[in-house]
C-alpha cells in the first residue's frame, strides 16, 4: 500500500479550509478514545500510563453497556492531570438537570478536569434501548446546553421556558407543587466546556454557534472545508465572543514506522467504517453514509450500505476505499504522520484524537511520546 497521491494539498483560504477558528497554529492537544470495554480497572491502568506519556484528554464512550459516568469517576480517582470527557453522553438518556449535575459531579471529582461531550446517538439505541422518541435533536441540544450552563452558574433558581423543556414543570402538567430551584452544591467551575458531536450541516452549524468544541467523525482534513465549511462559518457568525474559539477534536488510528505491517494498521478501521457507513441507520437515515457521499465516495457508500444491510458484511468491508482509510488515520512513516498532523492542524483541529496501535516491540506510551514530539 502506498502513501503516494493520498495527500491533496489546498491553499489557505480555499474552499477546503473549514474557517478561521482563531486558534494559534501550534495549539494542539492529544487525546484518545476509550471504547465500550467493560473492565474499568484495565482502562484506568491504561489511561494512567498514557497520562505519564503525555496524553492530554481521554474520551469515554457510552452506548448500551456500562454507563460512562461510572468509568469517568473511576478514572478521575486514578489520574492527576489528564482531562476526562464524555464522548458522548446521549442527550435523550437523562434530563437536562441530571446531565448538568453529572457533569458538575465529575468536574468536582477530577478537580476541574471534566469536559462534557453531548450527542444525539441514533434512533436504534435511543428508541430501541431507552424506549424514548428520537425527536428534535437540534432543538433539544440547544435547550440542554442552555439549562446546563444556567445550573452551573448558580446565578438564580433555574427557570427555563423552552419548546422541549420547561423548568419548573407547569402546574397543569404535574401536581402544581413545582418551584424553581438552584443547585445546592457549588460546582468547581461555573462554566464546564461543552462539546457537541455533529455531522449534518445544521448540527455542525449549531456546534459552531453554541459549543466550546466540536466532535466530528471520519474526519478528512483536506476535505473538511468542502463538506462543513459553510456550516462552520454560519455558526461562527452567530457565536458569542465569550465562548472563545471553537475547539475541534479529530484524528484516527496511530502507528509510526516503516514497512507494510505499519500501513496494515489502517485495515483495523475497515470493519468500523463499514459498520458506520453501511449499518448505522436505515436507507436515507444514515448520517455516516451521507458523510461518505459528501466526501466523494457516492458509489462506494451506496454499495457498502446495500451489502451491509443484506447481511454481506465481508463484501461491504471490501468496498471501503483505501483512500478513506488512509486519510482518516495517522499510520505510516514518521514523515507521513507529520504530514497528517500538519493537515489536521491546517483544518483547525485543536485536539488530535488518536488510537495508538503498537507494532513489533512498540508500546502505546512510546507511540504517544513520538506523536508528542511531532506535534510539538
């Protein structure tokens, strides 16, 4: 597998550059993602080792296994410096006030190291596992962020009259005994950073308008501007100056070295890409399939989805383009990885999110140290 011709370069200010986020060119931290592993102790030991190697932030997933706040609290007790973030906490699974309370509790446990990542998840999980309607993700997200920030600020008892949430509950909808309340405990921070996972045009615009950070997936930096630039600029135009620049977290598999065994690490993403592009949603309701099409892989995206939904998963995986795997990873010789880091930085990424994959006698910590040296 060759790296040749897989790094199209775009001049600054072209349609490929998402938008001017206002971040210094050198401002980039390194994060990693914890999946759905059920062994909290193993995960905690791994994060502690990576913290010593220079990890800045760890994202903790939640789907339909163990809840993520339990693991995040466990991580907070076993670490000292690394930031701990939900990646993501689905908005439909908790009330807005409970989301705010959970975030404040984790921020207190970690000494002000928590970051709140929110997202809609998808109808399969929200309606199939939680049994609640998957409706109005944009409107609900906006109101949840507003309520969370009001809870943390403690400036007054929380009153929110929204389309989707009302605090207190109106008398005609309950016992009539509700009253505005203010959080009893004092949060460590009155403003906890909020990240939004978003792919669609309106979702990304919302993230650029109201969030501290944006969490895309399958991010190709050279094509991010063509796909999301207009949305980012539209949201940024409505953004409060008090929020500061929008943070962006993106990356992929990390393997550094020469030889085919390092390039082969890219193949580890093939099943995941096929699952997301092919199986995460029905026809016409798959956000990841839409993204692949917007990247220019229309034919492949259609074929992957048809095969995956027909149960022919191996054939679907075979259709995942090598170009897509290469451009959504940091796997190859050191010079190639440095090129990828530069591309992510040019696209406005401030949080380089990687999954270290050691090859030979390498270790995860050693790979992270090499990446830290490249990032600078």
